[in-house]
C-alpha cells in the first residue's frame, strides 16, 4: 500500500511540473516565436523565443547530432528512469531530498519531451538580468533541474552522516 501511495504522489507531482513546463513552452511558441519579446519587472525578466539543441545554456550545442542524441536523449532517459525508480522505492515522500529529485526528474522529462518532439532541440524563453549582466536563455524545466540540484547539494551539506552502531556492521 505504501509503495502504491508513493508512486501516485510521485506521478502527480511530476505531472504538475510537466504541465507547467509544457504549457509555458506552448505559450512561448505561440506568442514569442514570431520574434516578439516581452519585458517584465523593470526589464529584469525578458521573454524571448530560442531553440537550444545543446544542454542547459547551450552546452554541447556544437557536438555532432548523433553524439547529442545519445548524450541528451538516450543517456538522460536512462538516468531519469533510474532516478524515478529510486525515488519511488527508496525515498520518503515530502523530504527535501525527495522533492529535490522530483524537480530534477520533472525538469528532465520536460526537456526530454521537447527533444523527442522538436527535432532534438529544447524551447527556451526566459532571460533574467539587465543589458550588462544577464543569464542565458532557459525554460521552466531548466529552472526545476537547477533548483533540484542545488537543494540536493545544500541538503547533503546540512545532513549529518549517521553513525553506524555495532549491530549494523556485518560480522566477518
């Protein structure tokens, strides 16, 4: 029963992330692809359409198409499946580590969907900053992955390792 509950919770959370990611990309295609850009918060947030065939912020964009396919589609799919299985079978729902991994999985699947249905590229549309200092173009999925990775890293720094009791050690 616990496994079924964990699976349902995990699927619902990932679905929410995917819906928000794919909806915003749909809106970007329909409202920004024509070359339109929008500015918000005194120009600190700019919405502009971009197609990214590399990883986050264009890393690996110049790699051969076959290498990009195996690296950004096949390898990512395998890693996401393994992470999903780990989260369902090993993690405690609602823990920081669990939620962080859900963000990584949801963002990873969001960009994977783009690659599979957009000839290997991901739709990006958000730029933060000013003219002199700004980020590269990214999307909600990239944001989810980044926050997830940072949260896993920070929580691992803040979590003290458990000391093993003599009973936990295997007799030799």
